[in-house]
């Protein structure tokens, strides 16, 4: 049976829909971010990949046979600025920035400690905004900054409030970016459940069973998408947006089908 991801990558390569486009993916060491970078290269684009784990970025660039590895911590101002500037220098500018980095911890609200709140907001809110701010001076006219948000904002998952609250805060920042910088486009990417990623390993496995039971009671959909499928769909959609600079495609939603 044909592999749908391989077929999708083949179609993207044939269409060269990202040809001539310069993309920075922040949070690209694994999971969705790495898959997005691969999809960009498969579609003919130039990509710079950034995350804290430089060795994984180097391995990704080697696997893709192209691209630029720029290690850095998006939650640190100087790192965010250096990553954006280095990516722009390497590629001659930026047309698209995709912020994929995410962090979440399973804890009931009454037990959520200050360090968890700080760490979750640092990655999901502060890092996202620092990356966007650093990219503005390098973005082409009509350029796009896409942020991976979460379906949990609407679902209100029990035992996961710090994560969903941080993504709600990110959503408000995205809306504000649009009014403060209408010369660019800021896209909210609402993401459902994906695998394989490192995300679940960070959540804390002790409460996962209880969380899944609670989510089932809440009737929260539990379908799972493969990161490769998501990456092809996301890159295809963003390529269309970049090809039509006078259209504001402000939101993308990806979720597993239930049939």
C-alpha cells in the first residue's frame, strides 16, 4: 500500500510550491518542527532550523541534504535575535517563520507550581513572541509568521490547564500582532493530537492515565495525526498564502478525522 506521506512529499517536490521561499522553523529538533522543515525542502524551499539541541539540528540538515542549522534558545532575547539574523543572512531574508516549539506538563490546577507556570509560559508565549519580534526586520513584504497553537484552548482539558492557558495567551498575542503590524500576516495554526513527538515525554507520565480518563469523560476527541501528514498539509497551506499576498488566511486548523 502506498505511503501517503511519501506521495505527499513527491507531489510537493514535483510542484516546487516553496521554490525561492526562505523559511525559518523554530522548534525544529524533532516532531512537527522537523517534519515541517523536511516538507519545505521537499517542496523546493530553503530552510533554517533552530532549537536548543544543536546536534539534532545538524543531523536533520544532514538527513534533508540541505538547510541551515542554527542552535539557540527562543526564550532568550539575544538568542532569538541571533537566530533570526543568522537565518536571514544565510538565506538572503525571510519569507516565512514557523514557531513550533511547545511545552506542557500534566498537573491539576490546585497543584500547579510556580516553576511549571513559568516554564510553560516561557516556551509557549515568551519564546513565540521573541521569535516573531526578532524576525520582523528580516521579513519580506507580505511575509508570514505562523504560530502553532492548540485545540486544548477550546477543549479545556482537565489536568492540563497551564498548557491550554498559555496557548490562549499566545492566541491573544497573535491577534495583537495583526493590529500592530498589518504589513505582515500572522497565522494561528490550531493543532490537534500528533505523533510521534517528544511532547508526550515532557508531560509527565504519572498522570497520563488519569488525564486520558478525564478527557474521555469530557468527550474530547482522541484521534491522532502523523506529524509528516500534518507537515505536508501545513506547508502546502502556507505556500498558497505566500503565493497570494493580498489574501489574509489568518487561521489553519488540523485535526484527526473521526471516520
